[in-house]
C-alpha cells in the first residue's frame, strides 16, 4: 500500500486547498490499495481556514518539497512553475485540473482529467456523482465554497451551466442560499485594511511562461475596491519588488471588485508586453479593466494567444 500526496499549486487559493482535501477523501473511498493524503504548499486562505474550523475538519498538512519515491496527484494545476519543489524527482500518478494543459510530463500514461469548468472542485463534484458517493455536509461545504470563490459566485466568464448545477445541488445539501453563502465566504477574508500588502500580493499568485517570458500574475478579490485603491502605491511598489527579486520579465496584479465586476491592473517589468496584448497603457499607472474577473480565461489566455 502506497501513500500518495494530493497537492494543489503554490500560493494556494480556496479551490486548490479544497480540491486536495475532497479528492483525497474520494480516492480513499474508491481505492482500497493506497492511502491518499491531502497536503498544501502555502498558508491556508482565510475562507478555507474558516470552513475547516466551522465543520471540524483537519486542514491539509503543509509540505515544502517532495523527492524520489514520492507519488503525487496534482489538483488545480499542471505547470512546473506552480508545482511543489522536487516534483521532477517524484512520480505523478494523476492530474485533475481546469486550466490549460502545460508542461508537466510523465513517463507513463496516467489519469488526466481536464475540463473547461469554473473550478477543479466542480470536476471533483462530478466525480463524486460518477462513483455514486453522496456528499455529506463537510464535503459539500468544501466543494461549494471553492466553486463559488473560483467562479466569483458564478459571475466569472469561466462559470458554466455545470458549475451552476453543482452549486444548486450542494447548496441543497447544506440548506443554504448559495449567494448568501458565497458572500459570507468572501467576507471571511476580512477587511482590506487588515490585510498586509505582502499578503494581498501573495495570497493567490501563479507563475506562467508566455512565449519564453517568465511572468507572475496575482489576483486579490475584494468587495471594496475604492477603499483598497488608497493602498495602490504600496501595492505597486510590492509588485515591482516581486518582479525584480523573482527575476520575472513581467509581474501583473489584479485587484478585482466582485461587486462592480472588474479589475485594476497593476503591472511591473515588461509592461509593454501586457499593454500591447490588452491594447491599454500603463503610462499613468494602474488601469481599470471593466468586466475582467478571471485570471485564467480573461488574462492568462489572452497573454498566451498574444505570445503565439
């Protein structure tokens, strides 16, 4: 019997954390030959911590690297730049993801489920259905919270009819209004004034490669962008620091207002590359991008297309 780590990406968001926890739970019920252990590669997001505490769930353990002999299931990512340190020496047994197919490679065929839905947990919800396993309140709360955060309460262009159906089903298990539940999840992150600049810029960040350009893109979601804008200068300074110290060609911070539905772009480094892709200018500082809620579909995908 092997121990297999189920792990999301670095700087985990709620979907990455909940995907690791719920998929490990599912695998432990469907594969009696192995033991699946959910783990994480960073601090728990506030909403994840709140739900684990509220439902009496032990959070995934923190790990820093893996090595030879370790077996992994990757959830919510399939890019080397986002994966656990040491992955090149470990064995990847499965991948469950909803992002573009990138550069993680394996020496043998594996189970690789990649669907264009709004969250990885939406795929996992479907897998619970496929195996005929009912979701109890603990699992339903984890799945629902992650679908709602990753789709911005189904407002994001990444949200699909499948996501909406899963939200409706899981909300019934919990006997909650999904919009009210989603807003409570977002508000659990606390007021923006209480969040450090470092946390704002690192809470949900990922590394990408666009046509040979190494880029860092982070996103911070808020219900009060106007209040957050008072700290824009400090955020811009931190983004520039991350770009320089990380050796990135470009760094882009999305400050996303989930109520007004749009994002401020704060960029550093090769801003011409980003500006040209979006036909904007950073000459006067951050740029408001109405309707932009999704890093994956509206930002990363556009930069991938632009890079050719």
